[in-house]
């Protein structure tokens, strides 16, 4: 019994890592724009197809992933510059409309270019169980990759000039301009980073759930639950929330509701957080004068 | 002495609401100019217009270069630093990070050396260096805003009501330090103030604004002497 629970918690942490990175990508854009990019998951799926294309073309796994990450970054920046920039002062619903449009377009592009059949995606990690059989090689490896990504993002934001400027632009765009920060480019950079993180998350999750154009739909929901649970404006909170949702999902699926109803847990978390503590566990209360 | 900044026929509007109706003013090289007037006269808008933060019409010259219509970031990079209304503190960031942002456009190493120099003016910020800026008192945030602007190494410093919401003793302290800064750094200053008496003491030239028009311009001493202007517009 205990070994079983432990096993569920460990693999919950492994999938939670994926949710954490997608949640982080969501928060990155939310912080800067106060919008949730609904197309984040579909963009990650498309990036995963790009990785697969380069792998099939004979590139080594990590090189292929590296190329996809760089391309995703560029496309992320381009989307902000071309699609979101003109909407900078538009009402919320206009942005939401564009996000949903983007979701449908990217989803269809995935299907159009790479067809709708479910594809296998390779893992670069060994195939045998590790840590005394509690985790598969891929679970352990993908958790490690996720942690490396999260720590690098943290270090980038804490300890680089550009990271500081991006945080400043998110908190206080007016003051940022007055010290010479190019706020528009910081937003574009945020989009690029979010897309790049999505590319990695996609490659880590694809070997488990298999690759098809709708691969990220469920994952985005869990990630959104994680981001809300931790606090949608707090990157660290979103990461912790992502891991928690992974564990809750796995334990709930195994002992509470069964695997078929697992996705419902994400919705339950979303509704619970929004009704009881809308700021999330680590979010900041925002007051505005009217 | 020539002028560092010259505005000619400057109009400004927020959407449909026109706030400035063609005003002329100038800041001399190494000089201090004050814009005075009641609430809503357009003083803050004039500063925003210089930094490209509102829609404007008319001419703004910075050392002979036309800057109207340029992006805020580019105007700032030409050496125009603004201490904005409400101080513009990055509340969520530390004092150190606020200062690093002030020096954002300069090489990091050079700027860090400047930090010590800034602490000579405002030793209190050194004590607060690692603290979250949102926890500072109003006076300390004003000091931080001035330091953030100075770290840009500006030619022109725009100050928007540095006395706002501060106790009289702290206002005096800040203006005493500003006078030192003006001496030592060779920076020209455009000061917007509601507190006319302290502003006229600090500035050499002054303009009095009323609802977007200039009603008097001249040296500070002339304006102090003009009892009519003092009573009707400056309220003391």
C-alpha cells in the first residue's frame, strides 16, 4: 500500500513537472499582459512536431530539440510583434478572440502539416525503471530536464540585466520606459521564452501521451489549474502549483475517481481556487481604485 | 547661455481632452526652470509631453535636436530623466534592483561604481539597499526616484512634484540635496511644483501656467516680486 502511494506521488511529481513548465509559460505572458494565452498548448504541440521532424531527418535528439526551441522562440517573438502588438490597447475580449483564433489556427496547422494520426515520440532517456522501480527512466529524466529549465529561468530573471528589465516591464511599464527599457520588446521576449519552454515541455510529455494535434489540450488545463492554484501572477507559485496538480491528479486518479475522470480534478481545482481563494496560494492581492 | 531644452507652441491632449494650448518654455544649460500653477494647469502634462508620453503638437528641441514624436525610450536615451508623478517606484523590486534599472542604459560596471556616489547624497538608501522598495517611506521613495533618474547620467532632469505628500522637514532636506546635485553633477533641471515658494527659491527661471496657457514667464525673483501673480496663481 505505502509503496503504491509513494509510486503515485513520484510519478505525480514527474507529470507535475510538465504542468509546472507549461504553467510557467502561461504566467510569463499573464504577468506582462494580464491575459492567459489559450494557444500556449497548441504552440507547444506544434513545436513538438518540429522536434520530431528534425529527429526523423536524422538529427541527434538533443540537437533536434535545440533547433525546435530556437525556432519556437523566434516564432513566439514574431507572434507577439505581428498579432499581439496592434492589440496593446484593445479591450480584453479582442485579445481573447485572438488567442482562441491562434489556438484553432495552430491546431489546424499541426494537423495539416503533420496529419492527425497519433505518433510515437522517442525519449532520450534509458528504458528501464530507476530509483528502486519507483520511476521510469523517462519520468526521472524529464523531471530533471524540467527542473533544469525552471532553475535556468529563475536564474535568468533574478540575475541578468535583461531578466530584471523584463520583470520591471511587467510590474511597471511606465517607469520602465522612463529608465530606457524597451517595454514592447520585453513583451515579445516573454512570448519567445514562453514558446521555447513550451517546446521543451512538449518534447518531455510526448513520449508519455503520444503526439497528436490535440496532445496539449488536457495538459494546458492541468497547467492552468496549477497556475491558478499557485497564483497566476507568481512564477514560483505557478511552478509549485503545477507540481501539486500533478500529484493530486495521480493520487486522485489512482484512489479516488479512477483514470477516466482525472481531467475533472483539474476543473474541480480551478473552480475551488476561483471561489475560495482567487489569488491562489502565493498570488498577490491587487487593489484598484475606481 | 544657450538653451538645453526649448518647447515652442506645444499642444498636448489625452484623447479628446486638450490640456496644453500652445505653450513656449525653455531650460538653460546648467539652469533650473520651474513650472508653477494650480492642480490641472498642465504641469505634469508638459513633462509627459517632453518624454513622448502624450500626444503632442508643436516643437520640442533638445540641444537643437527635435525630439517630439520620438518613443519615450529613445528620448530617455538622449539624456532626459524623469522623476515621475507619484515617484514611479518599482514596488515589488528591491532598492538595489530599482537602482540597477536606473542605470539600465549604461555599462553595468560603470554604473555600480556610481552607486557609492549616490549613497553620499542619500545615505539612507544604503541602509535600505536589500529591502523591497514598496516598504520604503514616501520620502525614501522620492530619494530612490531621484537616484534612479540620476543613474541615467542625464543632461536634463525632470522633477514632478518632489514635495508631494512629504513632511515639510523632508521636503527641505530633499531640496537641499537637489541643490548639491545641481552643483556637482552639472545637470539642468525642469521642476514642476505646487509648492511655489520652495520652487521659486530653487529655480532661476519660472513659468506660471493656468489651464494649459502660460500667464507669466520670467526670472524667479521677478515672479516673487509680482504680488498679483503670487496671490492669484501661486496662493501665498
